[in-house]
C-alpha cells in the first residue's frame, strides 16, 4: 500500500531535532484478516465506516485492486450504483471516524477576541504574533488545525462563538479560508491574510493584521 506524504517546502527543508520513540512505545495496529476461506471471500464487502479484511500475500486469496469503479469482488464495473457505493464506502473510512481523526491545537482561546487560524509552517509566526499581541494587551488566540481534512469544523465554530473576528493566515492565494468561513457561519467576521511569494509570513506581518482586524490602536 503506497503512502504519499504531501507537505510544504518550508517544512520539507527544515532541520530540527527529532525524538524517535522506542519500538515499544509505537502502537502497531494489525489489519484484520479474512475469516472466510479463499473461495468465499468477498474483498470489498465492508460496511460504510469499516475497513474490509485484507489477506496476506501467498495465502491463496486473490484480490484485484483497481482505480476504476469496482464491485465488492473487485471486478471493474462502470455502473453508477457501483461507483456511488464504492466511494461512499471509501469516504466512510474517514468521515465515520471524524472524532477519532481530527486534531487541532488551541492556544489562549478561552478569552480570545481575535482568533488566528493557521496551519503548517504558518502557525509558527502566527503563534509569535499572538503572544506579542497578548503582551500589548490584545486578547488574541490561535487555533492550529493539525489535521487539514477532515476539517476541524466544530473546533472552528466553537472558537468563533466568543470572538470579535477570525483571522485566516495562509501561504497561498486563500484556499482554506473558504472552509473557515463556512464553519464560522456568520458568527463573526473572517479576515484574510494571504501571501503567495514562496515564503511564510513574518510575525510582524501577522501582528499587524491582528491589530487591523480588531481596529486596535495603541494609546
């Protein structure tokens, strides 16, 4: 099973200390094996939200894996009902376990009037800016989505409940902010701070945007 890790250039080129846990601290989850004999095994018969059993290679089971629409036995079948059912099952592996998968870090959100939402490398200057804002008397906080999808929609909505505004910080033309606006759902204004120059925002840029977002002036 190939695993593709998509990251951003900033993170991919970073050098930092990394603590590798000992093997006895790493949880290993074994894939469920078939309980049926090879002749009666149906490889893709799992219910929505479940992961079908996977036989070990060389044990007599024959499974066809294809990117094309396929039925429960793996046979390619260009049928609308088959197509819909297949993707419902595949998406269900994630959507049915949303609460177990979604992760987001909350920083100083208890009394935050302006909530900065940033992920990836952008969360670092965002955090610096939030801490600087706190030193200046601005009630700023940050929500860092650890998992980008499924979206931490409940966490975003909760953070927006008490806030005067939400500030989305992104190193692109503004893609994630549309999802943020959907989750905020009019609870408060959503401001955008985007940068598409191949470099992350500086803490000063985020700090200036925080002050502008809430109309703050130093007196």
